[in-house]
C-alpha cells in the first residue's frame, strides 16, 4: 500500500492544512524538469534560496522533488566547494562565490533527514556538504567571523555580514550533526562554529554595519546564536523599528516596504524564543501577500498600496511553510527552527 501523505501544518485562524498544501504545490509548479528550483520559472536561482524551497517541499511530502533540487545543486558544485552566486536556466550568470550559499545545503540535508529518514540521500550528499563546509571554514577570519565571499584570487573577502554569518552558524551545527550521523567527525567545523558563535554574541564590530536591514536584527535569534535573555533583548531592541502592525516586517528600516519572507523569518525567531503567540501574529500579518493559487507576493510598499517587486518567489512561499511548521510543530523537522538550541542534541534523539 502507498504511504499515507504526511500531516501538514495548520495554524488555526491563519492557515489551514489545505492552504499549506496549495502553497507547497505552488512551489513545486516552479520547479524545472531537471530539478532546478529557481525563484520562479525562468528566473534566477541561488543555492541558499533553492535549499529553502526544497525544505518546504519536504514539509509538504514532496520528497522526490526536494531530492531532485538537491541533486541539481550537487551536480553544479564547483571544485572548491562553492556554487555560483546566480544561475539562470542552468547557466551560471554571476560566478562569484558566497559563503552562506555554500553552507546552507547542510541545513537542508539535515532537515530532509529529520523529515524523511532518507539515509541514502545523506550518504549521496555528504561529500557535497563536506566540501562546502570545508570551504566555509577556510573563509573564517581572525576573530571568528566568516568572510561573505571569495575574492578573484580565491582568498576570503574581509567583510563579514551578520545575517550570512548567523545562517552559517546554523549550517555548521547542522553539518556537525550530519558528521555524527555518518560517523565522520569534523573537529575543524566544531572549532569554527564555537568561534563564530562567540563573534555573533560578543563581537559586533566583526561585522559590517547593515543595521538598516531587519535580517541583521532577528537572524542571530532564528539561528540559535542568541538564546534566553539575550534573544529577548535583541528582539525588543528592534521591534518598533521594523514591525509594522498588521502588515509584517520592514525589509529596510527607513523604507515603507514590508516583505513576506522577512516577516516569516521573524516568526521563526519568535518561535525559537518561545513566543508562539507573537509568531502567529506575524504569520497572520503577512497573509495579505497570498495569491489565489497559494503562492506569495514578495512584498508591499504600503505607502503606495503597491506590491513590489511584482513577483511571487518560491523562497517567500517556502518561508511561510517553514514558519507554519515551526509554529504548529507538526512535521518531524519542525524543531530545527522552533528549537534551534536543540540542534546539538538532535543526533542522539534522531538515532534513538
């Protein structure tokens, strides 16, 4: 008999399971026949956003599609462990290498393992993850932060971006979990994650000042670098700057522009901080961006009541699915975002 479809997350009064199913279907509809998972069909593709969309597919029970997206990325990894910054129709159109793009496959693969227990996929993608995170550790700077990109000569740029580094903190810890799973200890990753965590908590001067952007505000909480009282203090410090009641979160502090993905990522940070009611409120606030087919517009310039950019991106829809799952606690991978501090103990729990 075929397996029963997975239970999909439901957030009462905000999203039904059927609405989540339609959003997952909207993401799947943008996937190319070769597995590529771009922002939208015919649009650009980058490794980070493609992984996020693949995670949403796994939440929705579309594991074969998620595997195809990961296989597409694995086939295009370069010898140094990186991916191009941008692809279109399978062609690299921006050849630069960014550290957070390299790192995020580890998060996606760990999420997929939690979602499906597909040990075969872990075995196939482990060499890809290892090359990617070895590159990330080579890009670490003195003081623990990680350079955002590689220079043309292959050395790391000495500019470190806070959001990208918070994502890499999550990625390194997911990679360590995968290393434990496959029985291949990676002490360099453990040291890199520890140094990076200290930089995120105690060394703000290590990162470029991009405090205008909401992602720099909440992402250290979302990724588990800040927990407890430190997380609460950070969320409180930026709340009035970025949150627009009833509409969501500004992408940039000084612009009348709310974006769906950032709002859902704040919801993930709130869930991680143990504030589920506030997370639900933010998920509800951004539903004005939902289209009839279950996809989501990227943002709204609320001063003009105008959607901008005029595109419905897979990564915005994916952020909705991941936020709903973290809030509802439905899927077996929900705790990856709802309880990021638990990532360090998750291998033992997953193996029983």
